[in-house]
C-alpha cells in the first residue's frame, strides 16, 4: 500500500508519499480500509518534531473507513463495520492498523467523512465545553480561531449549553462562518486588539473562561480579560507554544485557573470515549451540530494540506482522501 511517511522532522516537505508494508491485524487491533483521514495541528507538531516521535513513522492520528480485518480478542467490532477513530498514529495511509479500544462504530446518518471530521476536533470541543470548564447559562466564554475546525464546533456546543460566546477570526469570510455557527460577538483580531474589543462590548474583565488553541500570540492578553478566578484553557499551539510562566502571574491576575487539557485524558475509559462520540454523532444526526468540511486533499498531497492549515488558509475540517 501507499502512505505518508516522515523519516526526519521538518516542514511540510518532510511528508513523503511512499510504499510501505500492508498492516496486519494483531491482537486487540483492526485493519481498516481508510475512506478519509483528518488533518490536525497535532500532525504538524509530530512532523516538525515539536512533539518528538520515533522515526520513521506514518503521520496522522484520525480517520474513518471500513473494517477489513479483526484481530484476536476484539469484541463488538466486525469486518464490514464503518468505524472512526482518533489517537492512532498511522492514519495518513490507504490502510491502517487501529487499536480496537479507540475505534467507534458510526451510526446510520453519519458518513465516514463526517466521522473522520469529528473525532479529534469534535471530542476536543466536547470536553472543553462540557468537562474542562462546564459551560452553563450566563457564562461568558472566548473561543479563539472561531472559524477553525475546533472553533466552529465549540461555538455550537457552547450555545447549546447557554453561554454567551465571543470569538476571534482573521477575515470577513471567517467572521461570517463564526456568526453562522451562533457566536454572539465576532472580533477580527487584525482590526483591533481582541482584549480591547471584549472589554468594549462587556466591560472590564468579563470572561469566565477562554478556550485558546492559538497559544503564544493570545495567551498573555487573554489572562488580562479573565474575571477573578476565571479559567484559561490552553489546548493548542497554532502560533507557537506558550512560554514558561511563573505561577505568581495567576495570583496577581485574581487567583486565575490555568489548565492544559488533552483529549487522551478526557477519553481515558471506553465509557467516556463512547459517551462523547455518541453525543456528537447524535447531535449531527439530529441536525443540531453542523460539521463543516472546509477542504479535501488527495492523500498523496498531504504537504499542501499542511501548508494550508498552517497558513491559516482553511476553515472547518481538512480531510485527506486516499481514493482521490
């Protein structure tokens, strides 16, 4: 088969389309014919070496497709099932070996493309809004990168839970997408400082929580507009990692809370994984959650997908299609 392999850390050019051995179904695993693989910022961190990986490796942690083989000891999954997963390296490929513990069966009404588009970003949005800082009616939240894959889903979930939503975007087209997702206040960070805009709208330090997947460019200013005992949930590094910070900064800011949550810790049990996935797929099937697939690239052209993602040229979810 063919796959996208990384032999040395680097830029998008480090993603090489090459022949590799076919996977086999070992104990506790599946082999899946992949219909679509999700493209995520964590893939760029693996590729660049920000998150070191054993070399060489096949890139990608998210996908969906049809089960072709079932390994010994796997229960509840069968050949022919449509499944989706995240947290399984090797998904930028025509076929992948996937641990059965991370795969979920897709219900009728949710395509494999929607499954691949939902697992990582959808469950991230779910745990942020429902567990990290559980939003309720009356809460005010700021969601950075509101037209991105996590952002558009997080806006919708935040509104389901009754929150007042502020969000940042970089273009008018992205502003329209964020507004369409339900955001109450959309701020173009290229036109004005997002902190100034938040306080102009809602007064001094009005935010209960900030969900920040941008990182270095937005972190410090965000702390300044949180209410006393507010929460900063920093979950990504799109502009680079946040520099080290003294804990005293949280004290002087008003006993602030800071967390760096991960999806793995919020899907640590099978019940939790299935619970979050079932919520998301149920909302999709009911028409309550719109998953925007903003771009599809042939799997062989993963390099262009990474360039578009890191160049902030995408909205919603980016997918790689092996059959394209």
